[in-house]
C-alpha cells in the first residue's frame, strides 16, 4: 500500500494498564495503518484497543515524513483524504498534502478521540495465545492480557504475526523463484551527472534542476591507501538476480528549516567518527560545487519547513546498517536505531564542520537547522521518537 494513502496520528495519552482487557478489535502497532484501521472499526461501533510498543503513535509522518508522495490526487479518498484535509485546515490550499508534524498529530488525535479508540503506549508484545489458527489473546510485557474477536498486526516489523507463527521471509527472492525478471540482486551502473546538475537544486529550493537524482553520479575510488574498502562500500559477490537476506536501507526523515527563530543547530553525536564519511567526501571532491540540496532531498512543507530525505549515492540512507533488525530482540533493535541516529547526526556535523569540506558547502549546511517538531513534552529528545523511514518495507510495500 503506498505510504501516501495512509492517514497518520500522534497521541501522548497514556492508558493505565490493567490485568486484562477485552475488545472487539485489538490492534498491535500505532502506525498510520493501525490508526486508520482503529478509527474505521470504531466508527462501525466496534470496541477498539491500539497497543503501541513505543511511547508515541503515528509512525513516520508524525515523526518527520511530511512531504507526502501523493501521486494522483483524485485517487485519494476516504479516511486518508479526511486526515489530510484536517491536517491542512489551517494552511493555504497549496499545503493540502504537506502539513507540519504538529498539525498531523492534532488531526489524528481528534479522529481517535471522536471515534472513542483506546490507546496503550510503551508496551511491547510478550506472548500470543491461539485457539487453532486464530489469535485469541496477547500479553504485553507489563503482564496485561488483551482478548479480542479480531487482531490486526499494524506494526512496522510484523511482530504479532511472527509470534503467532505466520511464516515470513526477510530479503529478496531470486528471479527464478517466481519467474520475476526484475527480482533479486541488481547491480547498478554509474549514472553520470554533470557539475551543473550537482551544483543546482530542484524547484522546492528555488532551483531549476531535476527534482531527484539516483545512483552513483561519477566513478569514485572505493579503497583507501591500504587497499581496503572505505566505509559505505560493500563488496558484492552475489550474482545478478540471486536472492539475499537484506532489506531496504533505513533512514530518519528529519524536518529542517532556515527560519532563524526556530534554530536548533545540528549536534555532534556522542559516537562520531569522521572516517564514516570518506565516501561522502570523495563524492564532494568529485563535484566541488555540489549543493546541500543535492546531497539530500528537501521537500517543502508548510510553515517554511522541509522534509529532509536521502538522495543519490551517499545520504541519510544507511545501507547495511539494518541487517540484524528484522529478527532482532529489543536490545538489538535499539542498538541499530541509535547507530542510525549517530550516522545521520554525524553526517550533518561532518558537512558543517570538517575543514576538508568546501567552505561554501559548510556554510550552506549550517544555514539549515533542525527544530523541536514534537510537542513540548518531547523537545528534550527530538530524535528519540522518530522512526527509520524504510522500516515500513518489513510490513508493507514501500
């Protein structure tokens, strides 16, 4: 399901756990898909409980993904259009699909409240009980049991289905398995770009260049002085079309701005290593006039803000950083999440402070800042509540 067709929500309300709860519909995962399912069921008079393992609900769009991929507007209807309409109610019509995070939060809070949906946050799944092939009850880590007539796994990771014994695979099938000519491992050729293209930006930033670029724009050395592959380059031994156990790279969608009154400068992470950005530096030296808006895609949203996303060869996507995530335990997943935070924060710090980066690019980088897009209660930890963008590929098609 295209992520643009999913409505989104955010709530900070906590539901006090009891020893047992019954409802018509139990939804595990306060993601956009889970929330729209909750609202739809509750409007049909079903009792609904949503259980979200993190402290926050709403998934990626309430945590940064605000420049929505909408496709054809006339195909968007139902609860999705209702959400976007509510979120954009206080803006000019041109921001219909691109409201700020706080507006997205408020829109879904209202929809959940009006529908009477009960929300439990901060509780991970502990166990699942079945009667034959049917789930009849789940238990969260605090010991609360939830019995229901219907269960929906709306988590990004698919943990409820996995605990219930549903079979699954991680990674890509081969071309041969289902006769799909585009399946499996696909080595990508260089996609040459000119200095003019790399020194220009798209219309979102007032430029005239192509909206988005993909792939490797030039031939760039991949080894250090000792002949070892530098960080960010992995040796590919797989044959074209073969299967693997890898998933699409994850990243964080960051809302940034150049509004001075909202400045929260890019911070240096606790675990910073400039060597992780050697490939980025070589990319920059291949195109000395490259713009910040070519290293990242900056999609305009309301309020003078931008949704910063990965673009091109080396950006906020972190290939290879997530291989243990799908089947990882909570500690493993938390380690991977923090590693992604460090990787992206370090990249922004590197671009703004490393003296090997051209001064013009350093200055341009420092003109952009993050800001506390979360409610006031979360301002002290603005990165903690964000979700890796491409983690949705574990649960729905991205």
